[in-house]
C-alpha cells in the first residue's frame, strides 16, 4: 500500500499539463479589438488575431479578422471563441477601438470585463472611431504593417508629438469615476479606403461621448493648458498681415492655474511658453524689435484659440482641465454647494499667454 | 594499522634473507647484493623499481666497498639512516622504496632512505585556468606538493603533519598555519581523518566523502583544487589543507558557498574588474539554475509578461514543435550532458569535430526538423555557457543538476514553483554547515566585515581583516599597506 | 529556560526575525481596510497604530526586564501556577497556531484568485506545507539566518513601483482630514491588528544574547521599518486609485502592479510580485510555527520534528476542507482582532501589574 502511494505521488510530478497552464501554442493572440453598437441590446466585436503559416521551412506571420455579436463584451468574446482555432486570448491587447455610437453610452460596462480578468493587461490604448470601428480593423494591414501594430504605433507617435493624451485602459478607469475630471480620448477616422487619420480628441462628459471633438490643433492647445506636453509639440500660426506663417516647437510650459473663489469660482490660467522657432515665411528676424513683435502676435493668436477651446469644452460640458478636482482639493466647501454638472459651463475662464522665443534655429 | 607481533630478525644473515625472500616471493623487482664489510657478509636489499639507484651505487655500495671497515651508522654519506630489529618495519621500509642493510652477526638492520617515485612534471591544471597568476599545478607526489607550498610560505608557523591512513597506509598530509588556524576546527579535522579505517586505496574524493558533514547534499562543502596559489591564500585565511599521496587534487576546509566563486584572477587583477567578475559569476549561478525554468513558465503559464514582439516570435518558433516545453527542455539538457561527457574523453583533434557536430547538427538540424524550438536552444545554450563560468568544477556540476528539479517545478507551478524551488535550495544551504561554520555566510548570517570579499572585491589595501569563515584566531591581516600615502 | 549555546541570536538578527513576522499577507489588503474606515486619511491611522505598537513594545520592555530568562510560556506558569498557567500556555500556543493558519488561508485565498485560478486548493497549500516541514523544525538560529536572506525580497515593492509615479494624482490626499477624528481612530485600531508581529519578542527574548536596551531598540526599529513600508504602500495606493476603485478592489497593492509595466519590457508585474512575495509569506508562516514549537517543547518533552509535522499537517488538512471565501476571511479577521488584543496587550499588561504590585521578579539564570 505504501509503495503504491509513493508511485502515484511521483507520477504527479510528471504531469506536464497542470491545471493552470495556459499554453502559448493554443492561444489565439488577439492584438486589437473593435466594438460597435448593433441594436439597442447587442454589440458587435471585430478582432484581429495573429497566427503563423508555414511556407516551406519558414513560418510567416499573418493575421485574420473575425467578428461576432453578443449582449456584452464577455458574451461576444465567448461567441467569437466558438469560431476560432485556439482559445481567445486578449492578454497582449494593443488597441481597443470604440465606435462613435457605442461611445455615446456610458463607457464603464465595456471595460468591466477587462478589469476583472486577471490576465488582461490594462496597458492597451483606447480610441474612439468615427462611424463604424470595425471598418478600421477590417483593413487587415495598413501601409503594409499589420493593423494592430500600425494602430498602436500611430497612437504612440501621436502621443509623442502631443496631439493626443496617453490614455490606456487603466488611466481611463481612474478618471471614470472622478467627478472632478472628464475624459478625452483620441479620435480616429477612416478618411478613405487607404487612410486612417487622427482627427483630434473626442470630448466625453460623465463617461459618455458628447459627439463634439477638438481638432488636432485645438487638442494640442488643450494639452498645453493641461501642462501635459510629451516629447515635442509643434504648432503653426498664421500671423495676419502678409499671411506669414510661423511654426515653432514648444520647449517648456509654465502654467499657473488659479481658482478665485468669491461668489462663484473663477478660473485664471497664466501660461508662459518658451518656444524654438522652426519656420518663418516672412522677412528675417534680425532685429530684436521684430522678435518681440512676433512673440506678441503669437501670444495673441494662442490666447484667442485657447479661448475657443475653452468655450468648446464648456459647450460640451466636458471638464477636461480638472477644475472640479481642484475645487475638491482646495475649496471643499464650495464644492459641496456647487452642482458641477450645471455650473461648469457658467464658470468664467481667463487665459493669459506669454511667449518667449528661445532660439530660432541655426539662422536668425 | 594493526599492531602485529613484532618479529625480530636474527643474527644470521642467511635466515633473515630467507624470511625476506619468503615475504617478497613472486616480486621480480626485489633485488639483493652481497658485499663484505667489516669482514663480514653484508647484504643490501632494495626494491629495484622504486629505489634511487644513484644513491645506492654511489653513496652506499661505493663507499662501503671503499672504506671496507668502519661503522655503518656514522660513515655512510646519506641523509637519513636508522636501525631497527623488527621485521615488519623492514618490510614496510622496503615497500616504501628504502634500502635495507642486513649485517651478519648483528640483529640490527639499517634502513636508508632511497625512495624515488616517478612523478610527472608540473603543468597548469586544465580545468582551473587563469589569465594572470601562477601557472603551475600540483602533482601526484606528496613531497613535491609540499615543496611547492614551502617555497611560498617560508615560515616556522607553517605546520605539516603526515599521517598514514588506512591499510595499506596512504600518506595524508594536514597543513595549516599555526598562528592563524582555529584549534577546534583543526581538532575536528584530525579526529575525522584518523577515524577512517579503509582497506582500499585512498584518494582525495574518497577522503572528502568520509569527512564531509553531509555527503548527500548537492553542494560541495570542501574545496578541491590543483593550484598552489589558491591553497596559499586559503591557508592565510586560516583554513586547513589536506593532501593525499597519489592525488594532485588537494582539499581545503572549511569552505563556504562563496569560496567556490573566487579565483586567483580576482585578486591579481584590478579591483573594479575583480568586483565585476564576481558579480557576473554570482549572476551566472542564478542564470544556470533558473533560466530554463523561467522560459518554461513563461511559455506555458503566462506569456503576457513579455513584450508582444517577443510573444509573436516565440509563438512562431514553437508553432510546429510537437512536444511541450518541459519535454523539449529535458531533451536538450540531456543532449548537452551527453555532449559534455563525451568531450571529456575524446582526444583533442576529435573534440574539435564534436564541437562542430554538436553546434551545427544539433543546433540547426534539430530546429529544422521541428523537434526543438529555436528559442529553447538559445535559452539552453546560454544556460550551458553560464554553468561553465563557475570556477570550481564540482559546483558547476551541482548547478546543472539543480536545474532539472527547477524545470519540473516550473512546469507544474510556474513562477511560484521557481521561487519555491529557490527557497528550498536556500533553506538547504542555510542549514548546511561545513566543519561548524555556516555555509552561506556572509549573507546568512550577515557578517558585515566579510561582505567586502564575498559579493564584491574591495581593493587589497582595504582588506584589513581576515574572513571569519574559518574562525581564525588572528583576524588582523594587515595594518597599513599604503603607508606611503599620508 | 535552558537554552543551548548554538540557539542564541544577536539583537541584529532579532531585527530580521521581527520584520519577517510582521510583514506578511496583510500588506496586500491593508489599503482597502484603511480606506473603508477612514477614507483617504488612512495613512494617519497607520501612523497612529505605529504609535500604539511602540507603546506595546515599551510595555514588553518593562515586563521582560523583570524576567530575563523566561519565555512568555514560563512566565505564565510562574505566575498562575500549574493549572491556570498551563491553560494560558496552551492558549498562547493555539494563538500562534491560529495566526499560522490565518496566513495559510490568506495565502490560499489570494493565490487562488490571482495566480492559480484553476488549481485545486491542496496543490497550492502543498507548497506552504513542504516549506513548513523543511524549515519549521530548525532552531531559532538557523531560521533567523534564513530570514536574513528572505528579508531582501521586500525591495521588490520599490523596484516595481517606480513607474507608478507617472500616473499618480497627489490631490487625492488633499484636503487632509476629510474624515473626522473618530473614523481615523477606528481605522488605527483596525490597522493595529494588521501590524502585529512584535509579540514574537515575548517568546524570543531569552534567546537574544544582547543587552536589554539593544534588544528593545531593534524591536522598535523593526516596527518603524514595517510602518514605513506599509505607509509607502498605503499612500501609493491612495494616490493611484480613484474612489470607486478603492471601494471595489480588495487587494489594491496587487492590482497596482497589474497595471504597471517595468520600463515597457515586462508586463503583468502582479504575477512576478506575488511569486517573489511567496518568499516572505512562507517565511512569516515559518516564524509562527517556530514560536508554537518552542511553546510545545516547553509543554511536552518531544522532538521538534513531530510537533512541526503535526501542526503543518493539521493546518494543511483544515485549509483543504474548509472552503475559502470572503466570508471566512472576515470571520477569521474578527477572531484575530479580538484574540490579538487579548494576547498581545491584555495578558502581558495583567502580568506586569501583578508583578509590580507584588514585586515579583525572577532571578537571573545563566545561559548554559
């Protein structure tokens, strides 16, 4: 009896397929997924799965597109699983796309599955797409790179040039419940059969897409106001008189956000930007006076555009700057009295900009 | 050694010779020569193959024939001469290569040392090469080995005790520095060595197994080496060195885990380089044990850890392999062990070929036949290289052995299994004691003063105290070595 | 108590033992418990409970100074005679076994949720069981040596959370004192329960062959050290997670690592973190086993191996048969909070009072 026990005990160690093994070979690697609203109760998911085909003695990577519908994210995932070889593994999900229509609902239910499942990484990027999100995934490859990689690299590059904020599933989760901040998400559009463009950022209010977006330039300015410049940010301004165009790189930002709290909160934003000139189509800048003139003109232009951005934000009732969070932290009594949903659009904003030119390239 | 009845020799030379010839019957190299000295027959007996014929011819026979009369004890120009009347001692002396003079009419025989055992000339040991440092190595003769050591330590504190152990006795030498060594440890070593009762030949390996604290542990507790410079620096740390006649490998005890990761290169090179090399060696310890296990747990359990490009590459390479990663790893490790074992026995020209065969055939062809995946070969090649980084051969073997249970644990439990295995190994090492000193010091128990030589190598002018591993009685090793710097 | 020469430890080594016994599974769920009581001011509760711990250690200091060579078990029988003292001894032993069992259950609960969702519970418990048998039967000196090794794994928290500071929102902590004072005090009681571990001093004191002040100094240092680590974790969780997340996530520390990458090279850091943390969980488990062993060897003159085997096997069995769920953990925590208060504070306080009143002390006995 004892020897028998030892043998079974030993044999346990040769079980090479133990309970929690989640073998790489049997996984269908889903690298990007897109959700669209089909009817009121069902959503459609399109996923791009990475596999290998063998050509002779080499294996080559390829991907295939699969879609299905279901009542919720987990449901549609199970439904897709019935169609594919291997098991659906979104463990290395790179990009999650949401169609316009589906984003107009509260976003939280679509993320719940990802937050509960231990294997999902919460580092995949999220973007809202104009029209049907599945149309982008169904392109299969974009500019000869697989659609998931190219989307993720496009979004990453967009973050680097400070057009869109870096929003992953985790950062979204955090901001979803914060009554003092609202989300802005990157906005993609498939302009024709061969091109996908970043059109700006989509404004959300209370986790629902308002339908309003900021275009690329305005979203850069929004990031400027939020003090979230990434590696580089370049802007171009038209300077009125002779249609001179000036392009510059923002080198550093100093932002001072103050909320004065008399009867009502009033927001003052003081921006001091240091720029590096990259292009000037007008006459040369040899004189200092001319430089000062240019700086002032740029500051005027930027101030005007910033006011536009703020009015669009207030219009959409989207508190992207986190004013509510400020109030909660520094003026908790005011926060308790205020109804932020209604009062946000009435808050007067004042924006002051000052521009200092640092260098102007290698010529004057 | 059993004490037999002391049989004495008689005064009659012929009967003595008869007794000796009886004992040495069927021994073709037992030679005798009869001459006359002091007007009496004198017989010179020796064993031909192990006696120094120069001494016998020049110093004994020539002198005796020249002086014809005199006192043997005082007139022979030989370095050692003693007399005995015990037959056992005469036989023992003969088998040790000495010459025996039997005098008719006296029951005292004279024993003259004329031993000449063949030794090979010294050469650098092949599996303990260093870049800078001495390049000589021990040989099989106890005397010559002691010669190497004495030439470097010229001090009266360098004590050497030689005991014959076993039956027939093999000479075992115990060497230590009297003013540094800890007397308790010395006592323990002597007691353990003296209690060996062996009727077989004694080699270093057997000796170590007899006196070790735990022979079943995968980790060696006694350092084996063939280099004199290693022995010297360990003697100055208060350790004890044991040399067995007939083996070029000497044992140094007590040894701790970190002793196996030190080489003379560290101390002869620059301090920064020494530190860097130490860290690499300790890192290779981890790599050798855990790398195949980590790979298996990543591929089987949680490939999400890697960046997605790596994931797709690995998926590419394992797509058409029929075996699970666990079986792949076992196959490859076994093949590597076979290759390694084979390459020891091959003469060098064929060894080159086997290297190419191993590399090309096994590496490339096996991947193309889809028996093992590409990435697995990379992982195991790195593991194999890492295991050879360890300076001491025994320890590197133990590490390779330990990687097998880690592979098994990783394929059952994933990462937690690897940590579990590491825990078991560390618990074992912490419990292990080598002659009373903890095996894993100075990390457990933490001894801050010893850390300067275990994980890193501080410059030599900072090493003021000896490591406490061997509990030396004199811990200050140098007072001020940079006196010129004020 | 007769202590062999090769079983003593120094005060430096005592530090490591105490750190390991205080650092266990609690740190993983502490932020949520603190949040439940005192919202974003939980870190103040934590500092308060550190103060309580230091006071308790000072209490022990007075008590143990009067009984330099006795463990708590012998103090009990010295004071309360054979029968009552015997009952107290057994209850202390059961208390230590209970904490070891609690660590076991916690470990099972967390690992079966995060790491091994499909494995049966006996396979998860088997790992802890084997380590318990292998290390639990050793004497104090060997286990402390091992703890000096496993101590360094706490650095993993700091290494992995480097990237977290890019995503934190310090404003969550402001304004200070969002919660009122009563809630903060309630929170500090709750975290005091989680910070226990220094009661090992009651058993280990005779084994330490250093001066009294050094021993107490290293105990207080270990408490402060643990508080610092916990403070770091709690504050990091508070500034990282929003209100909704703090309410919903039962183990914020692990969830934190799930969302981070290690310089974009490694993801899923929670798995790596938990694997490395297993070191500390197992070491903590063994430390309590050791204490229970000393108690049992005080009671019955049997070999340590048998007592270790029995305790480990019992815990293994009970852990398997009782299904783990959140409800069970809550019940266990309630029992812990009551029993720890009794055994850590009440009984030593009682003994100290009686000893001061009746001026009872024990003679200094030399270590043989």
